[in-house]
C-alpha cells in the first residue's frame, strides 16, 4: 500500500483530519484564489479606466483641433467679406493690395494670404512680390471658392510650394528626423513638407458680383503654441494625479512636427517618429489607438487618431497621452499592500482555527469510541457527562438518550417515517400544483393590467388628438372654399396638410387597434402578394440599404387574399424591419410567397420573411408574440409582433416562426383567400365581417 493510499485511508476515517481540512481549506485555498481574482480584476479595471480617460482626452483634443480649423476658415471668410477689400479690389495697386493683405495676415495670425482672380490665378500676396506660384485651383479649397463656396481643409504642402509662397515657411517646415526605436524604417533624413490648415473664400464687390478669391493658411509645423494650448485644455492643473504629466502632438505622417513631448530637458522631440505598430493601426487602417505605447523615452497611456486631407487621404495624426509610470507604481503598491494584508490574515486565522478545532476534537473522539463499542455489542456503552456545554455536549447527552430508547422505538419510528414520507409527497404535489396555478394567475393579472392601462391611455390620447385633427381638416376645407381660385398657388400645401392630418388619424387608429382590436378591423379588398411585397420593399428600402443587406425575392404565389391592405402591409414591414435589425453585420433578406395548399386545393397564400441573422434563443421562442416581450433592451416596446399576430388572426390566419441560433430566422404568414371569422362578437374578425355585410 503506497503512502498516498494510506494517507487517503486515514483521512477518510478521521473526523479530526476532515475538520482540519474544513477549517483550513478556506484560508489555504480560498485566499490564493481570491488574490488571483483580485489581481486579475484590478489589472482589467486599471486598464479600462486608463483607456476611458485617454479616450475622453482625445475627444477634447479633437474638438479643439476642429475649432482651430473652423476658426481659420471663419477668419478668412470675414476678411473676404470686408467692405474695404470689396471696394479696393481689383482697382487697387499691387503695392496697396500687398499692404492690406499683410495687415490682415498679421492681425489674424495667418502664415500666408493670397489674393486670386476669379480663375484662381495669384494677383497679390501679403509677403510682397509673388513668387513662381502656379494656378491655385488644384487645391480643393481654392476650387470651391472659385465656385462660390468657402472651404477649409488640412493639406500637405511640398517644399517647393512652401518656398514659392515664402522661403521662411520652407525653413520653418524643415525638421531633421531623429532615429527612433521601433519606428518603421525611413530612408529620409528630414521632413521637408508642411502641414497646413488651408482655407479659401470668394470675394464679392458691393454690387454682389464675384470678383476674386482670398486664400490663406496657417502652418502647423513647429506650431508649439497650438499643441501647448491643446495640452493646457486637456490636462489642466490637477487633472492628472500621482505626478503624471500630459502631452499632445501633431504628426505629419508618422513624424512629430509639433509636440510638447521632450527628448530631454528643454528640447522637444520634433522629428521623432511614432512606433510601427501605432502607424499600422492608425495611418494604414484608419483605426483609433487607445492603449499604452512607448513615446520617445517612456511609456504613456496614449490616444492617436488620424486626420485626412481634402481628398480623404490619411496624412497625419492627433495624439494626446499621459505618463503611465506613476499610475503603474501606485497600482503595484496597492496590490502589494493588499496581498501582504491577505497573507497576514491567513496566518493569524490558521493559528486561531487550529486552537479552536482542538476543543471540538475531544468530544467527537469520545462519541466515536462509544459508537465503536456499541458496534462490538456493548449495549451499555455511554458517552457520560462532558465538560463541554456547547452543541457537542448536548449532542453527547442526546446520543446517550437515543441509545436508551433506540431498541424500543425502532419499529415505531419506522412506521412514523413511512407515514411522514407519504404525507410530505402528497403535500409537495399539492403545493407544486398550487404554485403553478398561482404563477399563471399572476402572469395573466399583470398582462391584463398592462393591456388595460395601455387601452385607457390610448383611448385618452386618441380622443385628445382626433378633436384638433378634425378642427384642422374642417378649417382647411373652409379655407379652400373661401379662397376659391385664389387658393391655387398653395393647393399643393393644402393637400399635404390634409395628407398629414389623415396620417395622424391613421396612427391614432393603429393605437386603438392594439387597445381594442375587435372594434377597429379595416375594410377588406383583394390584395395581390407580388405588388404588396414590391410596395413594402419601397417603404423599407432606406433601412435595408443603410445596413448593406442583399434582398432576394422568391414569389411563386398564384392566389390573392381578401384582407385590409394597410394592415397586412404593416405586418410585413414590421417583420422586414425586425429581420434587418437582426443582421448587424449585413446578410441576406429573403421575401417570398407561395400558395397555401390543403391537399390539391389552394386555400390561401403563405408569405415568408427570412434573414441570416443571429436567430432567436430557444428560451425566447415561446414568448415572442407576448405583449411587451422584447430582446432589444432599450430599443423596442415589445408590441410589434403582438400587434402583427392580432391583425393576422383577425382574418383567420396565423404567424409561425422557425429559428436556428447562429443561422437565421424565418417568419411565415398564413392567410386564407377568403377570411374565416369567429362568430362571437368579441372575436378579432367579427367587426370586419359586420362591415362587409353592411356594405
């Protein structure tokens, strides 16, 4: 017999060992498991909070950056609309135009300001004599302005373009590239291009004639004031605890062209480049980066988002982030202290548990000795008096008393036990049946109260809405009659008002239709299923196209049905919208109709609406037609399918559903060619039958 087997045998036969295991297991097993859970939960929560923080920071930075761009555009429009420019241009001399533009560019902080003719050709510049500037309509902003619309965008200007505008701009845009660990290899040694907020606006003279274009821009390369302002807005004093610090950066491509990240004290990290992983995610794929990233010389909780030029090309990134090290050190300190506290509690608890367990072992061992003696035939064996006054002491006394009466009471106890089992079984069955009845009654009562409340509310709303609608329609008729031929210019508007008030009336009728379905069955007509499907697709086309869903039609029905067309259209559109909402990632929507055959006889039509969505859970299928039941939490009322089923049943039809989770759902609407109505006055179809008889 191995040592492990002997240990198992001793453990299974020893109460002492089991009690020790029971006492120590929560401390020796539960505490390590708890520590692991705390560590996992702490890390997850820590990462989630930091990502949420940097995401909020990135939103603020994005809003400010957009506001800066809009500000440049508004300033330029204001300059283009100034009365002085309208009067002096084009009659003014080039020297006068240059002086005027120079004062405007200084006042509004623009790095260049050009005056162009109506074809986008340069006429004057704020920087003096014009350089070899080409025709400017190749820029989207200028092209838009020559067409009469102001526009602002972010563009990348080449070094020759910058030199032609102003050699000082080319010198300012030039940034030597600094070798950066983990960046994508680049053969260049400097960044010569300029990242420019580019704007243009049309100029009109005092008579409102288009006479030229005002073009201007602000260079973002080395625009340290802007990134410092972003940083001051996003990371105000005291917004980052634990001595962390925030940073903001503008990137041209993957190169920092304006930043308050420092290489070392007093030197900003201009010309350093972002890591290849960030560049791939943000610039190559266009996704936002919200995670820890190595920035120049330390890890920062970072947020990067791309921005695009007028052609939709990703040309750079906006970055905000804050130093992660203080947060990580604080997390480790808290976790370490928590772990030490747990270990200390475990050690103290184990020592106290062992001491208390010893007082339990002695009475149990005496009881065990008596049991063994009784098993050996010693009928007079007893535990005797114990010093323990707790439950174990009382247990020993009760055990002695039990041994005294066991022989004489065994048969009687067995009889009582049998009787008790029978009564318990009977009572359990009765209680189970009563509970089932009570649950059903409660469910019906709750549903009745809900429907009654909806009915009362709907009736009140219908009364309050129908009265003003009737007044509107009546007064429209009086207005049309009073105006006579003079109403011709607004006859279409009067018709639209009539149409919309009638739509209000129909909506109110649909509300009452749910509250009192037996009183609002509509007039019936012969409806062609192919035309109905086509009409419903036209009404639901925007919803279908918005999600990129393909539509297939499988129409084989030869029969038509007698039904209210609007009600059936409501049912079909409701099922189409539900199918589209079930396909978040796109899919195929199939609409079909077939003859409903009973043997060889065609008794009606079956309409089908099928999707390739996630399907319906088996637990939800029995409840999908219940009023107020919905799986679209916060987005649905739970009345759509309930109303649809009521409308179809009114004409003797039914709706069935077949769904496989992960593969899609098929709803089938079974309609008889000639409706079959219940003869009782409260049945859903009685009112419709009465209407047709009255006709």
